[in-house]
């Protein structure tokens, strides 16, 4: 059941970005959660805490006027306890304009989640992208 | 098997059923009074009321397509769960293959309201939003 909940959480994260629901997205992280982003061989960009993660998402969304679709697949669990999980998933990132669909990038999420007060949230997300988004 | 697992398989099999032309299965996914609303980009919503009309939609769509379609269903999550109803949101990645060429035709979002009838879950209302025409 916990695995099912976490899989749904990862799916919701993709959907929340694509529907520009930043509140939903940020709430998937713990207040002291961290998001690390690496694009190809670039430096890792780190965003710590819900406020900085929110700013990242707000800025990214402001720069995009196409319809993004974060296709989440290949979910599997590296470690599972009653209160923590480490899970990997693939993302296929698609952008759609009024007439053109483009596969923008592929990548891998590595998420560490914590169960706190009966709710699973992301403690640490590392996103590696094969191309810029 | 849990209800969510059952519904996940139903929605996954729905994609497979379209791609193999299994209209009987597709129609049977819906309740007798089920509804399928289809919106392509910002165009008007096209409504199909009742299982018979939904079956005709699928039959007519399949007749116009000579390529091999693949409905990739992903990103499933659930909301508003009760013992006999639930809302399922999932993504569609629609691919067509013909003449050795593969095209990603569209992406979209299914919002399905399902009800439990006896031991079976069926779609009472499906809303499909497509980012591009199919």
C-alpha cells in the first residue's frame, strides 16, 4: 500500500507541474526538502527548502508557454522501510505547442521519501536530465 | 487484488484493447449509461452518451486508422476514493506506427470517474483532453 501511495505521488508530481499547480507540487516536499538538478555534465544545482523549490518551479514555468507533459515510467524501489523509501523513475519530457509535439528530454529521478505523520513526502529529489529542458 | 490494482489494469487494458481493435472490451469498460467527453486542444467538448454511442465512436475511429496505434497509459493516480467510486487521472502518450515510421501523435490526460458494479469497476464518465488531434 505504501509503495502504491508513493508511485501515485510521483505521478502527481508530473501532473502538478504540467497543470502549473505549484502549491500541490511544493507540498509534495517536506518543508526542509531538497531538489538537486543536474543537466548532462553540468554542475548540480541545489534548491533547499520549500521556498527555494517553489521559486525554481515558478521561474521554470514562467519561461515556458508550451504544454509540458512529464511522462513518468519505470518506477522501482531501491530500499523500503516503514518510514523511508528510495525510489527511481524515468521521465520522458514532452512539450506541445499548438501544432508540434517535441520530446524535449529524458532523465531519471532518484527520490528519497519519508513518512511523517502518516503521509509520504519527498525529502530529497535528484533529477538527472539527458538534455536541457 | 486491491481495487486500485484492478482499476489500473482496466485502464491499461483499455489502451491495449483499442490498439488491438477489441471494441467489445472498450465498450464494456463503461457503464450502460456511461459518458465519454473528448476535448482536443481548446475546441468544443464532443460528448458521447451511453455505451452504444461510445462503441460507435471507437468503431468509427478505428475504421479511419490504418496504422498501428499504441496507447501508452502512464502517471496514474487516484482521488475521491469511496468503497464504490473513485476518480482516476492518467496520462496518454499516443503513438502511431506505419511504413517503418513511428510518430508520437499526441499527449493527453484521462480523467475517469469509475463506479463499482457488483465485483466489476466500470467507467461512469471519461474525460479525455488531447494536446493535439489524433
